[in-house]
C-alpha cells in the first residue's frame, strides 16, 4: 500500500474513533463492562488460536504462549472487571479551611482517542494488556499491531479477532509495516502507549511532541543480574537461565548480562550449564520449549554478536540460519573487565539467547558499572545479604527490581511496569493502566452559605486582613489536628444546646452498639 493510501486509511479510522468518543458512548459504564466481557470471551474462546499464532511467529510452545502472553491478558481483563465501579467513582479529598463549607474530589475522565502500539516479541501480551485498562477508562482505541515482517500471524490474528468480538466504532486495529506506523503517528491522540526499541521510541516521542500528546514509552536496555556469594547457586542458576533464555532471549526485561561474585563463579557457571541442559536438552534445536529469533535480520545480528566474542563462549555458540536458531550461549569473560565492557555484546541490548558473564571481586565496581550506563528497565540481584540487597536497590536506578528471582515482578498487578531514563517513561499494569488512560479532574463543590465578605476587595481594616491571614496561614499538621478537635468539641456543645444529641446522635450510637453486640454474640 502506498504512503498516501496508509494516510487515508488511518485518517478514516481516526475520524470514526473521534466521532464515537464525542458521542459519549464509551463513557457509559455498561458499555465498558460489556466490552471487557467481550474481550474476556475473545481471549478464552481463541486461546488455542493465539497459541498457534505465537508458535508460528516465534516457535513458542503452547505452554509458554499461554503462561507468558495469554494468561496475563486474562488477569488484566478480570482485574478491570472486578474494580471497574471502584476505579471510576470520584475519590473524596480533604477540604482546606478557606473552602469550608464545601467538598473536594477527583473525578475520573476518559482521555479520548488513545493509541496502543505493541511490540513483536510478546505481541499478544503487549498489544492487548494495555487495551484492557484503556477500555475500563472509557477511551476509544487505535491498536497498531506489530509489522507483518515480524510477528505476522499474531498481528493478523489480533486484527481479525478484535474486529469480530469488540465494538468496531470504538476499537480499531491497524496492520502494516513502518509506513503504516508513520501514518498512524500523524493524528492527534490523547495518549500514546508504545512498547518497543529506543530508536522507534524517539520517533514516537517526536510525533507526540507535535501535538503535545502525553506518552508512555516502554523500551528496554541492558538489565543486569548481580549474583552475590551465599546464595543457593542451583536455584539462582535455574531462575536466571529460565528468564534469560525465555522466548529465545527476546524479552525486554530479561537479565541482559550477569555479574557474579568471583568466589562462586565456577560453581555458578557449572549450575547454569546444567540448568540449560535440564530445560532444553543437549540439543536445544530439538526442544519444543526453545524459541527462535523472529526473522533473518535478527538472526544475523545475534550471530554477529556471538562471532565477535567467540573466544569467551563457554557453552553453546552454535546457530542455523535456515531455522533462525541460535543455541543458548554463555560467555565467560572471567575477571577481564576491559574485554567484558568493550565487547560488542555489551554495546547493545542483546535480544537473543546469549548471556555474558563477568566475575567481580568488589560490589562497588558492579554498582559503578550499572550506574555508568543508561538506567535499566530492571535490576536483578540474588543475595542473602540484606546489606548487598539494599545497596543495589538504593544506589542504582532502574524501572523495576527483582530480588532472588528474575522478571516475575511483572506477574503482580499491584506493581506497575515501566522504565526510567533511557529504558522508558510512564507505567502500567492493573490499576496503573487505568490511571494511565484517565485524567483525574480536581473538583471543588461549594455552597452558598458562609460566603465571607472579607474575601472581596477593597481590602481595608485590620479585622478583614486578620481573618484572611488566619484562613490562609500555612499551618503545621499538628495545628490543623488541634483545630479539628476544637471544632468537633464546639459542634458537640452546639448540638447539645439545641437538643440534637438526644434527637439524632444518641439513637445512632445506640443502634451502632446494638449491632456490634449482635455481631459479637454471633455463631463464630
């Protein structure tokens, strides 16, 4: 399709979405709930279909496709359904003295038309998970699925199923390559959520800046794993190897390199080799649980990285172009920091099944190395020493951190996922996705009683200025609590004088005590 054709297709889709949002259709909570139910139905009914797509694109086993892609989307949808009423309700806030009598709250407004652009390495998860929160927040959605040159089956499969199950007036999918992406970035969105590499992330940021559109960029980088002495070496090796070689290493939050205490390095590397054999067998190319690189271009890049540091390969190092296969590979740079730091494999995010290992003698050097580069998406540390753990967590900066495991912090919807600095900006998962696609509108509701004439000019007289100063003075929290206590005492005295205690308050307290007495004498 020519560029002008992409522009026309995208503009037509965008116009439909903008009109749908202006109609108010997506603001209705029942519409949101119904779409989330349809979304849930799509994921459950088409689970095997999506598993097959993932296997075709990335050689993912059905088990891995379900656990790492489909199941997380199920959880996101269900979490939104369970909390929809709670999240969309106004949140009450305290009122300052100047605005009494009155009330304050945060109202949750949908942003409008949002763009979700997912990545090819986890296409189902990274495209559909943010959609759940965007629907719950009441937005219209333009979904840009990965290019057909990457996860083609998954991309076309999502387009087909979204069209079949969801409201096409409010949720649309755009397929296509970089020309389609260029066209998609031209309209003015109310939010963009992009997952991918830094290069395209900068393009997205520039396009968003043209319209002052807020963005969430989930990028990547070189996420370290630090292995301290005193750990359970076998468990640490298994967890690190599982995360590092999952999806053939094409995971943005994977441990991208390993720095292990020199005193346990030999035992650790030996345990890593055993873990890889246990998971994938002696020949990983014959394993149904080991993935493939997404295309020939990716294979050539990773092969080049392996070849550049061939002398340091201590496990693996083989490859086959016709199968887009690179064997799970460990590189041991021993204690040669210069060779490690200056190697081509440490000059970029690997995004392949290779784990370079450096043996350190001083934790200070490890922290210095981590802080010398871009802030990683995740910092992993394996240690039984609380001092080591706290140093890594407090002396380095990263989007997230995982202690004594790898990447599994993403499985908890209560923890947001996002980068910092070069690894991205913004965050989502669970409630944080809803918040990302919502504007919290500050609302003050005042009443006509108690209108102080002293607030209006002309300002004259000592009493007027004294009163204004009392109302506007920045009191300490302790003083405010004292004022609140005094106000409560005065209210009780006032209510008692007018007989309101007997009429309203005492019966209410009596009913409350009777309820508590019945509860206390219950069958438990």
